[in-house]
C-alpha cells in the first residue's frame, strides 16, 4: 500500500478491504486473518486488488517503459538509477524496478 501510494495509486479505488480470511472457490477457508492486526503491524489497510486492475494502473503510470517477453537475470542499483539485465543480453536503465514476474519472482529473489 505504501509503495502504491508513492506511485499515486490508491488501491482502495480499484480493490476492496480484505476480509477475515481467504477462501477457495467452493468456500473452504484457506487462511484466517485479522485485518485490524495486519493494519496495525504494517501501517496500512489490507486491500485485495484484481491483478488486471493493478496492472492497468501501473501501466498508466509508466507507459512505454514496460518490457514484455523478457527474462530477467539480475539488476544493479546506484543512488539514482536501476539497471536491469535480461537473459537475451539487453538492458534497461530505469528509476524504478517492479517485480511483477509471478510467484517464483526472480526480481524478488
């Protein structure tokens, strides 16, 4: 939430407050949570946002800077910029690197 706020994206406008748990499609409870406890711990409300809605808002913010069909390898960062290296030998020099490459995120790793 704080990162999105920095990008001037209000997740509350595109999502909904996260309830007391996460359920499967058939209603079975997968995980129980306490939204107030999470907000106290992290300093921001817990909001569930559809990935497509979040991607659209992020794309609106960054425009043509998005790289598709690339396989991220590594990055280097100095005090002003981030340089991303891809497995095809190309690079991108940017102000901000967002890891939106899935559950096994190489960027997060």
